[in-house]
C-alpha cells in the first residue's frame, strides 16, 4: 500500500466530473487500499477519487464509533455511488482534505439511500443518516466536481482554523465537526 498525494483546491481536477467504473478489477482494489491508507493517515473520514487525481467514481469512507450519536464504526468503499433517495435537511460543520483548515456550515439531507457496487462487484444499497449520510454526500459531490464551500449558504459560517486547533483534533476533515 502507498499513501497518495492529495489534490488541493485550485487544481482543475477537483472541478471535473469523474467517470463511471462499472467493473472493479485488481488495479482498482489496489488503489482503493491506497485511498483508505491516505484517508487514515490524513486523518480524514472520507476521500473521493478526484482528490487523489483519479477521475473515476470511487469514494472511501471511515466514520468512527460515536456513542453519543449512536453511530457504529463504518468503513466503506463505494463504486459508482448514486444517492437514490434523500430526506430532511440538517446543517453541520464540514471540512475537506483538499481545502486544508477551512470549515463551514453545510446543509445536507438527513437520511439518504445510496446505491453502489463494492470491490467484489456486488450491488450494495444502504441507508445512512446523520453524520454518515453527511460524509457520503460530501464525497459523492466530489465525483461531480462540487466542493463543500459551494454548498455553504451563509458565508459568515466559513472560517479557517489554526494548526493548534487542528492538532487538538477539534475538526474532522471531509466531514462534520
Ligand atoms: Zn472533501
């Protein structure tokens, strides 16, 4: 496995639409493993293909267990993910590994249903809510060239955190605070 270089805002690849994969093969499984390693090392809770210069529709997600939110640990690789149903609207703070140290308040659907295939080409259909739903929506946006800053409604909620605050782990990137 290898850590990949994360593409930063300003790079035109972050604004392009990624192409469908349709079939996962050995080389995709290898890059998915590298994406998980890169996300974990960052550390982040999600990473999309274009963020590592791969213009294909793949996202990886790792949401830690959170007892308060009744969130179990979830690790996912979603290929050609499609949000087929979304309900509700909730606001939450997000950051992004491609826009270091910026956070802002973003509205997202509260619950979503996602269709995708996994690394074994099995069809998956999963329902997510809250934090996990937020992370998946953020990552799927990356596949269409959309960044969280585009979705911030109130620009006054957008601010930059200091290195100090970051090292205290107060802000999760590619996901909610
Ligand atoms: Zn992001």
